[in-house]
């Protein structure tokens, strides 16, 4: 499955703010299994394959703890190549006595943990897209218990050795202040399609028929405020477009709905109606 390559639009790198970059680095290396790609002062970029950045950490000046009931990050999601990889990291978490959640979403099997600052992390593997069930243009997803024993058996006794090389940023899930303006921004603006609705509280959107590249919810309350600039949480994330032509089309669509676009450090930056910042990359 190639839902995180051309011709699709997908999430590349996620940048989060943390209270103590050294403490976070220890967690993300020793518990999650990232490698450090680059580190400068209070910033660090992390990778699974030694080449592509997936997660970057930043410790703002006068940083404050994560604020509850605000917009921003619900979780970022690391997609592993296969079920055996999920089994190895599950066994690793068990050995470390890591507190975690889990869910069988029918399209995928997922584990959930939080970093030392409360930033949410999903680690999952996809079932083959041929096994997904569609009801019209809506993919059927669930929140069933995982078969933990079966997942561990898949690991075949192989020891955990960090995130496998084929790990990608599978999706990002965000808290937003309302779904109407959010759906217009991500649909009419960024060109995503709604593939699942969770009542009136959440949307799941993608390109190319993936179960979701982005999740959006109002679980922190309709009208939830934006967090303070220096608080722990999401700083920005990148969306990768397959071609310059496709990105130019998206820029025109964003302008047509009144979204702001600015150039920052040679990159194009926009933000959704809830203040979540997005770099538009190739």
C-alpha cells in the first residue's frame, strides 16, 4: 500500500513543543525507538531511517505545560510496516511497563501512549486495503479490543530494535474548535475528502482512498480556544503534495476560501480555522 507516496497528499513531519528537550529525547529514543537526525540547543529532529525527518522537538523559551481543553494535537500516528513490527514494540512496551491504550479500528490495529508532556502518540499497522469495508464513500472503522496475544505471536520472538526503517507518519489527529469551518478548510481548501464521520464530533479525511491522513474532532469542546504560543503541544506539521502543479492548485483553493498563506523561511505556511499550522511542502 502506497498511501504515503505520490500521487497522494500526506503528512510528513510533525513538530511538537516540549518542556525539556533532553527528557523528551530520552523518551523518544529509548521508549519509542527514534534516531536523532539533528540536534541544536533546544531543538532536535528525529527519524526512523536516518534520512527522513518524522518528528521534531522544540523547547520554547518560558515554556508552559500542556493546556487542557484547547485546540491542537490529539495525537500523531506512526505507521509501522507490518504486524510483526507492532508485536515487537508491544512486547517492548510491556517489558518497560509502559501505560498504554489500544484499539482494533478494523482498518488497522493501534497502540496509544503519551510522552512525558502528555503529547499523544499512536503506533499502528494497517490491514490490507482489500480487507477494508466501505459503505458508499465512507470507510467502516471501529474501536474494538485488539488481539494482543495474536499481535505478540507475530513478533516471532525477535527482539525490538527501535522503529523499523519503513516507518512513516501515518496520520495526525487534531482538536479543532468547530467542524463546519474545519471541513471547508480541509475539503474545499486543501482538497481532502471525508471518508468517515463520527457523529457530529469528528471527521476523518484522506486522499486516494486511505482510511485517514487526518483526523479532526471537537472533543475538547465546540469553540475550544487556541493554546498559548509557548505551551506544550503541536507547533506545526507538514503536508506533502505530489507536484508543484498540485500545490499551486491548492494555494488557489485556499485563497478562494480566504485562508491565510505566508512565506516563512522559504516555506509556505497556512493554518486551519483553529490555529493549527501547516507547511505546504513538495
